[in-house]
C-alpha cells in the first residue's frame, strides 16, 4: 500500500489555503488539479508502496518517536520547477519541523532512504497548463500569509489510494506529542 507520514492542518489554516486556491483559479493563469480541502496536508516523509510486514515495522518504530508540540507558520507561495511549473506550494517555516523530519528519518533509517532535500511545503495545485508563467510567479509573490500560525502536536501515518477522482487518504496511525 502507498503510504506517507504527515501533519494535518487546522481548519482555519485550511480555509485560508482554499481562499488562495480560489484567488489563483480566478486569475485564469493556471489550470490544473487544485488539492481538495480534505486532502491538504504537509508531508514529512513519503514511504511509497510498502507491504504489511514493513507497515507493522513502521508503526512500531513510530510508536517510539518522541516530540514536543511546536508552532509553525505559513510563509510564502512558490513553485517546484520554475522552468515548467509542476507544483504550486505554500512554504511552512519553523526549525522544529526540520528537526521532526530528521527524527522520523532516523527512526526509519534502515527501512527507507534518508530525505536529503526536505522542504516544508503544502501542495495546493498540480498545474496542467500555465498561461503566463511570469505573471503567475508575480501573483504568487503578492499573496502572503502574515500571522497564519498553527500548532503541530500530532503526526499521521496515512494510506493513499489513487483513484480516477483523485487521491483518497486514510489514517492508519496517529502519533501524539509527548
């Protein structure tokens, strides 16, 4: 089964992200798959397809993970691959986020590859077409998230099922802070 570890976001943060998605959609600069509100999350580690035995090992190890709750802040909008925009994201800042991701990597060190290029982000659009890349990048720079903070006190192990209607996520495990 296809799995990942993530942070879910509080409703007030999700509502603000949806407003940004609506604003981007109205510009007509971008056409594509806007992440549905119920699917918006911050991936800490993508595990890929794993069997039940490996899933059980992951669960056992995640049960040993210790972390304290911490605050995160939505920062700015950006894109992966400015050459041909593949993903529009919201960056998330907070040193503790990077420490948690490293702790997860260490916890799962001999089961999965280490994440060398982790960047805290939330995918909000997977573009199919971009009308004017420069205008889109300018628009993204003009949208900000001043004072949009949230507390991270749980992480989730989730299963992702890809369907013709889009991905469906199911929580397999919740890990609360210590």
